């Protein structure tokens, strides 16, 4: 393998990794605050893809506006889903399994809804920006650079919100001790709903950016949510920075790994890495070792 | 100021509190003493709404607190320092303390209250940037009390504030309770130790198996035959 090819693969890995990181970060945010695994996360991603397809590819809305509107729509739908399902179950005893069942149910429902609304055909979305960046032998489409830039900007904004704003403090406090947070005046229910919506919004951003690269279809969320689970395990369950680092790590290892083997090995590499992690460091990169 | 009357609490089918009635007057320090598992914590959790009462009445200055959600209690002037500190371990000392002023009613006076609690516990100013989870038990208790005071409560409740602390630290916390009370804040605390409970409170209640069996002035409680016989081995 030449140095240029290797470098190209690393860059591709970083770009793909930024998408894994976005997906994983949303999942980690939701798990961290509510202790639920959101199995419908891939379908919020899918809805984001279809909304961009509808607005940008069909209605020719400006791409920036299309991405913003799609993300906002997914966040609203997610907030509604949270209030109608998870919120009710969180109040009950022994809810851990029922939230898995209900988010799986939502996942199946949304897949079939998309199938009924848009059909099973793969729908393609044009690139937001045309052209290719060329430096010497090194070539990279501007669309991919845009994907990375948007992902980094969104994650940095989210990290800043968690670190510096009142809302962010409330999310972190609720995640670390819900009772103590309630006592100091944090309305946990509202925080849960908003966090769920924000997590889904991160998935929608990922979908909006990836829609021109992969095609849009009702099952597009499945491969991504599986990778998001891997990322969350790598980073440490519920850790936002862990999911981001885990996402980039997975992207790079996958991209380099498939050039050394072949693309059929992609999932083997991802899960092999996860199993190796569970073996030597089961609490993940940023998780806390439990005694 | 605080009136609890006929309070019953059940966890599922198991009743843990029976007909609890107690009061805390303005500016009073009141102790609830009882052995492990007698239901002390549950009384405080019921008052602040973390557990639901199946019967009874809880009122603050005549205003019923039933139906006020826990996250709104800071606005009513009620604060609770939970058992075993319960800090936010991944947040710094300063972030923990400032979280105590999260309720909208507390935001305007956050700065002056921060200054006050840091004068009560000077170590908090030195440790502002440290992660709360990495402090010793005594230091964590100071952060927890400081956090509880940041909402500017009229009633500060403390669930076993001396649990697991070295005697020197216990002395400091006792001293702090006195200083908090001197500011006109009423204090209601739980404790298992008879002396710690009743020698540091104006009035006290003795709780056994979820029922109040005795009440009286703090020092009188120490002299009571029943307390002496059962808890002091006299």
C-alpha cells in the first residue's frame, strides 16, 4: 500500500468516524441521563435522511435550511415519542427491560411508516457541494470535508453546551444523581425529554450529511445503530467524550482494516475490536471501573 | 413552621411510617433519633416529595406541600442534604455548590450566598476545581451542606449528617449547624446516636419501627427514663 493510499484511508476513516461519533454521542447522551438504550436511534437517523430527501432533493430547499429543518423535525418527533413511551415507563419500577421493548417497538413502527410513506426504493440525494479537493496525488470530495466540518462543529457545540450552560449542568447533574438533582431544583422530566430530543437530533444531523453518500431507505438506520452501540461500548457506556473518541477510533480502524483485507471484513473488524475491548477494558475508554 | 400530621408511608405493601406527627418551629433545631431502619430517612424524603405519603398532611407555614414536586421544593424554602452526601461526583466542588442555586428563585442571590457558604467552609474555596468524587468523606459532607444552603432555605433538612465522619469533623459539622441556625434557618436532622441527636437540638423525637414513641426538649430527652434504659444502657 502506498503512503498516499494509506493517508487517504485514514482520512476516510476520520470522516466515517465523525459520523459514528455523532450517532454514538447521541446514544450515549440518552443512556447517560436516562439509563436506557434507545433502539429507535437508527430510525431517528432514517427520518432525518428522508426529511432531507424530501426538502432538498424533491422540494429544492436550500441545503442549509433543509438540514436545519430536518434536524428540528426529528427532534420534535423524538420529544413526542419520549413523552408517549419512555417517560411513562421511567416512572415505573423495573422499567429497564420495558424501555428496551418500547424503543424496539418504536423502531419497527417508524421503519414501516417510512415504508408506507416513501416505499422501499433507495432514494438518492445529490451532493450539497460539488467538486474535489486535490493536493498532489491526494484527492477528496468537498462533500466529505463538509461532513467532517459539520460533525466537528455540532459535537463541539454540544460539548460546550454540556460544559457551560445551565441546561448542560442540569443534564450532567441528572445523569450523575437524579434524586440529588431534583432536590436542588432540576426538573428531571423536562431534562429527560429535551435530552432524548437532542440525542435524536445528533442522529438526524448525521443522516442529513450522509444522505448524499449513501442512499435513503427505510432500513438505512440499522447498520448505523449497530456501529453506534459499538462506539458507546468502546467509549464507556453513557460517556459523551468517550463516544466521540470511540467513533473516530472505530472509523479509522475500519477504514485501514478494510484496505488491508477487504470490505466484507468491515463488521468483523468493528465487532472484533469491541470484543477485544470488552475483554481487556470492559468499562471502555472513558467509563468508570465498577467494583 | 413545618407541620407534619398523621403521615403514613408505604413501600409497595410494606408500611414503613405510621401516623408520624412532628413540627419544626421558626429558627428551631429539631432532631429525629432512631435506630437503623426505623424510617428516619423516609420522613425527610416524604417531606421533600421523593417518596409519596399514603396518608397525612405536610404543610409549611400553613401551605400544604402535597403535590409540590421535589424540584419545586427549593422554591418553597425547603432543602435536603441527602444521606451519604450524594454529590455529583464528576462535577467540581464549585459546580456542585453552584448547582445548589439551580432553582430560579435562588439565581439572583447566587454570588452572595456562595461567599457565605465559602466563609462557613473555607476549604471549599481552596478546592473549587477539584472533582467532588475525589474528596474525603468530611469534605464531601461540607460540599453537600454548602449545596443545600445555596437555595437560601428557611428549613434545611439533613439526613444523617454525621454518618461515617471522624470525631473532629463531627465537631465541625455540629458547630456549622449552630452557625446556620444563628442565621434564622430552621434545621431538621436525623441521627442514630442519642447524644449527637439530643444534645445538639432544641427538641427531639424518638422513632422506633416507624412510629414516634417519644418527644420533648433536647436535653430532657437525654434524661428520659426510656432513652436512658434502652439507648444509654443505664
